[in-house]
C-alpha cells in the first residue's frame, strides 16, 4: 500500500515538472507581436494599466499572462501567450504624464496615459497628427482619482485650505504651530517633476497661488514610497493619489476659507466636488489610428468589467451611485426641500470652458446615466444648475438654467421627459471663482432623482 502511494506521488511530481517544462518551451518558442505601447502617467501605469492590459490580452484569447519588469524603473511588458504558439505584448512606460504626450509626438507611443488634461501647447504639437486631442475621439476618461493630502496619523491639523497648502509647500509656513498644531517643523514630501500628480498639484495649488515648490521638499517617483515616508514622520506632509492614502492620514480640503471642508472619498471624488479631484485619461485616436488595438483597448478600458478593475485597484470607477445628503440649516430653502425628497447622483455635468458644449467626460457619462435611469425608472429627474459668480444674480441664474437645459435636451433624445430644472445661480460654490479651474467646477449641473 505504501509503495503504491509513493509511486503515485512520484508520478504526480514528474507530471508537474513535465507540464512546467512544456510551458517554458512554449513561452521560449512563441513569436511575440507587440500590439500596443503606452507611455505616461505613473499613477495610471503602475497598477491600473498593467491590469487592464492583461485582461485585454485574455479577451483576445490569451491563456497565460506574464508581466516582466524592465531594467529601467517603471517600465514593463505584459505578454499574453496563445494556444497557437504565438504571443502578443503590450509595453508600458510609466514615467509621468508629460512623457506620454512626448511619446505621441515622437510616435513612440500608441496611447498616452495621463493624470491631467493635455496642455494647450501639447495639443498644438499633436494637432497635425490626430487633430484636436480634447475631442471625444481622442480624449478618454477611464477613472477618477483624488489628489490626497496626507500627514502623520497623530497630527492634530485635520483640514487645510488650498492657500494654506500653497504656503506650506512653498516653505512660507514651515511649522505646524502656524496652522494650530504642535510646535513642530513641517517636512515636505512631493512627487517628481515628470509626474502627473505633481503637475496637477502645481496647477491646482502652487501655480494658482503664484508659489513654487520649496527646494527642501523630498521628491519621489513612486506614490507608495512617498506615503510610507510621511506615515513615519510626525512633521511630514505630502500629496499623492487617493488610491495610495490610508483613511487615517487624510486631510480635509477647502478650496478657500468659507467654502466646504471636504474629505476625499468615492462620492466627493466621483462628483468632483472635492477640490483636488482629478480625471485619469487615455489619449489616443479611436477613429483614424491604423492600429486597431488603440480603439479596442480604449473602449475596453471604459467597459463595466474594466471599471470594476478601476475600483479594485483603488481609484474611483465611473459608476453612478446615489447619496441622501444631509444639509446645514444655512443651505438655500429650495435645496433643503429637494434633499428631503430626492437623492443626489454622483455624476455631475460640466461644460467645456471655451465652448458651449458638454465636456468629454460628460459626453461619456450620458450613456451611463441613460442605462442607470432605464434600470431605476425614477419618478422624476431633477437637474440642479449652478454657475460661477461671473455677473449679476439674474444673469448667473439664467446661465445655470441654460447649461442644465442642454443636459435636459440630451436626456429627451433618449426618451426621458420627466425632467425638472432648478436653477440655483451662483449659490453654494464649491470652489473659488478667482481661477479658471474654480469657475469650471462651479459651473455645474447636479443630477437628483426623486424617491417618490
């Protein structure tokens, strides 16, 4: 009996080694075809893009996926092996958002990964190749992220304004005592210059307040390494993607004094109410690019299954959720009455600043909204329009109404006529009207659905 068991175990081990040898021989003889190259954001490229790349290759029929890190940091190749003894690979170079657009300009990349919108000068340089990269054909939002501010868990300073952040990271405020905290020197932790995370922080915080990052800041290419260092430093403060920040070290952020102090979470980031919320992009032409995998991969990244991957990685998926808001007594009466009988959806619609059209994310969200309404069958859809304070109260009210009317028109094209518009004008700003980004955030239409 014992000898029979021993023989069986030996045979099992030999079979395992045999199949392992076959797999190794198969991988070594497979002809690899590189079907896509992605350059750009480390935020997108560190975890999300490799996961999506592997899933995409499996969708094409790959039966084995292999991820190989290159000798250069933040570069990798995702390879899928097929039963036909062939293989296809996707290369990912994640050195920062600006390198993605440089890759497109030099035609070294098929798709640019970015954690910020394309800059005007980058768009001009690519106009001849692909046309306007701010159109829905080229600009694709695949996820949302919150630019989180993190401090040591023991820090008593739990909220900051954007102007205070700018003063801290420029070195003008260098002790926590100046912010109501302990008499302790502030140590700065920041992402490196090519990072989209740093570029977003510079744009939303430093540049908008005419500040520059202190030379004393310690710089990191990796989000996770930055957070790890801050969590070990009682005087530390840093900025990173929300996906990398534990809840206990998060700081609430207000766009300015007197505006709401908002903690980054799934709803506040999805609605883009949070002052440091940002969009994660793929840039690639889905109509004119001769490589068919560009369009197929980008569309795959926006599917429901891929959005589940987005959530699993730690970003905010583009999935609609409801929230029953509890408002302060100082909120406008009409808004408080609405909150008593309706829920707000996490999707918020905005117009492009330079043209009277819905922006690219909102164009994508319409289809999601239609699918949500078809499933939910709400008694009433309420569009609540807000505007930046750019003129008198009457004109602000009218502008908010007109912007919401555009969305109501889009919904009517899909058969939804139970739509009501409430124009709040310039009331309840969530950002400062002193900057273009702030006005863009305030010029918004919230979507509410009645519960009865």
